[in-house]
């Protein structure tokens, strides 16, 4: 996301507390491997989820977010073949919602892949009045247990407007802090992973500590820099996404 901020604001300085705070989903789609994959499927356009590297954006035709993905896919003519990258679970969810047949790159977010279906079902039994909310990056069997599926913003809004007092949250657990701030009288239960570790916490995001944030803001390093030619190619599909979103009032 730091790269995206830089792409959209090329004349501004963008800094990141820890340059190692990457993304397992982005790492699952190396640009050179994806380039070969794309070449093996000619006559396809590429729609990529925004959580990808600048290198993947540069190989894409349109970028999408989890909020606008369905509208983006539906904006493409029905006879146009599509490759969706890098998240296979989000791609499968969009296919189900739109009825579009897409070729999916085999990538995923490590956090959303490890939720335990069995443990979620046990939680539902223990908390029968709780609503299960999930991000569409989760696997399909988990999504089938959800009362509501949506982007981060949609999940936050749902918990504020739904009258339920309990929610089982099936996404990165960091979102729960924002939910509790907005709804201090409600209870939010993090969905458990397959094992007993804190695997529903993204280890990459957790690298950005308060100390590193302080130092980053004080010294304005490390800075995110993108080669000019790559930046130009990566910005093009982002602009296309913004154009389509604007046309749909998003």
C-alpha cells in the first residue's frame, strides 16, 4: 500500500516504518512468474487486487479493491476474457457473485487461509446470537458460514449499524480495535486459526511498531521509491480503476 500511495502521489515523499513490512499476498505473485502466466493466456485482460506489488500493477489493465471489485469486473464486456490476480479466494468470490468465468492466479493472504472452519462452527454454537463477518479473501467454506461478507470498511460499517451485540470476526484481528472504538458496548470475537498461534495477526503489519513509526516520522526514512518507467506503467491501471469507480459513483 505504500507503493500505491507513492504511485498516486509521485511528487510527495512516502515513508514506511519498516521496509520489511510487506504482504504475503503480494509475495505470492512474483512479477516475472506472472508475466509468463499472462503470456500463456493471450487475449485476456488482467484485473489485479490492489494488494499487489508495483510490478504486478504494471502488468495489469485494471486494479480493484475489495469494495469495488464486483463493479470493476462487471464493467468489462461479457465476451472479454479475464485473468484475476493475485488472490484466488477473492477471485472465486467475485466469480460467484458476478457469474463471470475468470482465470485465477494461485495466490492468497496467509492470514485469511488459516482460519479453522471447525473452530468457527464451535464459536457459532457457543455464541448463537453472534453474527459472523468475513473478508472475501477467506476460503469459500469459511465464507459460507458468514452472515456478512465485505471489505474492511464494509465490515466496520456493518458492526456499527447491525443491532447484534456479538460478532465473530473472520479477518486480520487488527480491525477489532477500530470496531471496539466505534462500538464499546459490543463484543468482538476473533476467529481462531487452525493451530493455537496468533496466526490471525499479520506478521508483516506487526513489524510497524510505535518506535519505528516515531523514528520514521522524525527522520523521514526509509523512503519508498519506484523507478520512473515502472511507476508510469503501474499508475495506468490505478487510474483506470478510479475512472470506472467514479462512473459508478463509488
